């Protein structure tokens, strides 16, 4: 069985090339590996557990071991070493590492975040996610599409004309600056009218 690094995107369109170089036959698409985000949720809950159990005041090595134990207790594979180091560093300073806000909010819904300040931040994010922008504040989706004839580069007629107009303006500015310089030079050479 050969491993194909190409996966179909969730919209059902063209396959996504997860390993564009094609050099790693063992590459795994993280979304295909954990499509429902269950592993991320378990990781976030484990991080909350470590903070709750008092990681503050412990060494980085002790916190790293606490994290690995919490991951195992939640039956989730530990992330790469550098990721665990980042989470341990945050815990060392008493701050839970936030994987991403949607995951942290979901974890907080299941088990309250271990710190009041974090709970307040997550509550603010919840409120922000629930806020609807007033109608008409953003342009309609059709207005985001720029027609090909309005592109400001390459060889379109409008771009060429705009380039010519810009060059003409620069030439006029240069001529005006030259005229001002000539007048200033002449005025500086005039006699001042004082007699000696």
C-alpha cells in the first residue's frame, strides 16, 4: 500500500497537496488525521489540568513531564518536542498555552480554564464570535471581485494610460521645481540696495 500525500479538500474540490515536494511518503494531513479536532481539545484540557495542579514554581523539566503525563491520561499522542517546550514555558510562568481560541473555548465549556484572567479572555472571545456586524458595514461579496480590465499592472490599456499620466505629472513637478530654483538663484544675485 503506497501512501499518497494528496488528500481531497473538505469542499470536495481538487485534492490538496500536503507534501508539494513529494519527498515525504509518510506525510499526514493533520485535518485528515483528526478531522473533528478531538485531539486538540484533549491537548488543551490536559494543559489546563497541568496549570490547575500547580505548575508554577516547578522546573521546565518537571512541567514537561507533567504535560506528557496529562496527555497520556487523556489518551492523546504528545505533540512534537518544541510544541511541548512552548506549552511548558507558558506553564512555567503560570499561563496556560492556548492552542487556538475555538479549541480553548470548547475546553473551557467542558472544564473551566484554570485561571480567572484566561476565563475572562475566553468569555470576551465568545462574545466577539457571537457579535454580528451591522448590515452594510462591509461591501457585498460581488464588490470584492476585481474585473480583469481594472487590474493596475501589466499591459492593460488603463494601466498604460495611468502610467503615462503619472509620468506627465512627474515631468510637470520637475519643471516647476526647476523654475523655482532659477527664480531663487536670480533673486539671490540681485543687489540688496545698500550702499557702502
